[in-house]
C-alpha cells in the first residue's frame, strides 16, 4: 500500500503558526456544511411543527363550524321549516367546505377536504390513502387525530386528519333510508349516494394538506440567512483568533528567543564566573602562599646576610650560606613577578556605564525573582554612571550580589537597586528586606571559604571583593537580622596615574 506523504510533508514544513491557522481554517470549513445541515434539520422540524399547529387550528375552526351547524342551526331549521332541507344551513359538510374555501383564500397553501367513505357529494369521495385513515379512526375510537407525510401526484404533502363524529339518529333523517330524506336533499344529491348509514357509524374525516415545500422553503430561507451570518461572523471571528494567536505566538517566540538568549548569556556568564572563580581562587591561594613565602624568605636572607657580614666562617660554609641567600632572593623575585602580572590585567579595563551593566544582569535573575514573586525596584540615575571597569568581571560581582539578595528575601519581598554619585565616585547600592546577616557572621563574610549556607564553599563574596578592589573600588555591607541587608559598591570615575602605577 502506498501513501501520499507529499502533502503531509509540506504541512510539516510549515511553521507552527501557519499550521495552527490552517487547522482553524480547516475546522471552520468543515463546520460550515455541518452547522448548515443541523440548522436546516432543526428549522425544518420547527417549520413542520408550526405547520402542524396551524393545520390543527384550521381543522378545529372547521370542526367548530360543523358542530355549530349540527347542534344549533339544524334543530332550528327542523322546527321552523319541518320537512324541508336548506343545504346552506343544515349540511355540515357543505357549510364547512364553504368556510374552508374562504379560509383557503387567506391560506392558499393549505388544502381542506371533508373525505367520506359514502359521501352524498362526489367531491368528498375519499381516496385510498384517506380511506385507510378513516378506517383507522373507525377501528380505534380513542384515536381522534393523525398527522404524517404522503405523496400525491409526485408532490410530498404533510397531512393532518381529524376524525369525524359518529352518526346520530338526527343524522339518519338525511342519510338513512332515501325515502325518508327531505325532497330538497334528494333533488340536490339524488338517492344513490350517502344513504343507508346506521347510528354509530364513523364514515368521514377532515383532512388538511400542506405541500412539504412550504415548510422547507421557510426552513431554507432561514437556513440561508443563518448560513450567511455564520460564515460572515465565523470568518470575522476566525480572522480575529488567527490574528490574536499570531500576536500571542510572536510574543511567545520573542519570549522564547529572549529566554534562549538569556540562558546562553547566563551559561556564558557562568562559564566566565567559573573561570574567574578558578583563576581568582588560585590567585588568592597563590597570593596567600606568596605572602607566607616572602616573609620567611626575607627573614632567611636577612639573617644569613648578617651572619656573612659578622661571623668568621670557613670558605666552604660561607659559600653554602651565600647560596641560601641567593635562593631566598629568587623566591622574593618570583613573588614580585607574580604581582606584576596581576597589575598588568588592569590594562583590559575601559570606561563602562554602571546603569547599563546592572540592566544587562537583571534578566539573569528573572526566573528566580518570578518564582518567589519578588519585586525589584530600580532607582537608576537618569544620567550615565561611568567608571573604569572590566564589564564581564563587574557583571559577575553584581550577579552574585543580586542572587544573594533574592535568596535571602522571602516570598513577595523586595530588592531595591540604586545608582548614584558621591564626589568622584559612582555608587551601586543593593538593598533587600530579607533575613539579614547575623552579627557574628558579618565580619567574616569576605573571608575565603566562609559561608553561612549549606553546600556553599564561600568563594563568592571574597571573589567579589577582590574584583572590586582590582577596580580601585570598595565594597561594604550593612545588615540587621530580620530587617535586611544593604551592599554598597563604590568605584572611582577615573584612575589617577598614581593608582595605575600601584
């Protein structure tokens, strides 16, 4: 079996936005015939129901006329004109037919017939369909009404039938023995039809016929109107939904791209941080070792130099002590060379805007901030706050301090970031309303390998202070348990020649 994968492949090549739009358009296109069909069926049923109600009202009106004739007019005529038969006032079927003819002028689509199994008027002769209904009424006297469809002459008709009244003794004056019927009755209808009835016979029924095209035409008209409105408003709503979805999708794509960019930047920054931490940790350790090496080396060199000057030593011992002094000098030279390398790194610093660096770091803590519903208030100076800086290293410092602030703040807490100027320095202040730092820990937070948090090795703040000091700046902290912590960073706007030489 072969499958046509070309179309599905082309759809897959489309972007999610276009695929979603095509899906909506497809659903809308499929829904049109389905909705129109359901609408037509419902409206057709409602139209038939309405026709049924109107037809039954029609039959009830004609039935009321027949009842009035038999119960009101006929007795009066018999009393006032005995032996006579005035068809206009004494024949129920004649009067009902005349009234129906008048009604039909107002309702031309409705056809009325007083069908009978043994009519006096040949026009009222029941056809085979009507005979079947009348016999059903005669066989089941509890059944008084019937409705349904029939086809006549190739036309589908909706029909309502109402059972006639059984013959009474009064009816037999005209429909019993032909010899007993009024002369006027026999002169009008003859003596061959409509006679020999018995009391209780049910031989007639009234029918109303409505062509199915009548309710169908109404249903089609309303369906066409509904379909037009549905397609118009459906297309409008579809366009709005697609446009809104496109806008939402674009925003999602922008956010996704922004998140990816932020994650990439964060990953790069973390790598830089790891590299810087590794390097600075080694530097801190090396400086610590160098400091510990320099003092003993200097002491050893000075002590042995004094011995060489003051003591009477053998040539061999003097030579050995001279070698010790020379080696101690080499250690001090190595320490000086290492410090010189660190000083050269300042050549990579340039003028940077502290406001811009702070703004570039904020997206990197956005996920942590949102998870705790923390509000970050920015009080950045309206004018640039520039200083000599290594942008990447300063971002590491600010990121670490901001993360500490977010971690220490409870849910729905607040972090305030402020930049300002004081004399020839620019200042960055990060203030939180978190748990604060215990007084006994405050003097130790910049110590190497000190941390009050579990699973931390205590390199962040010592690294931050080292980087700030390399910028010829200063960092200090004020904290009160339960009321929050404020970190302040100060950087000179420019370095003096004296500072550059240090």
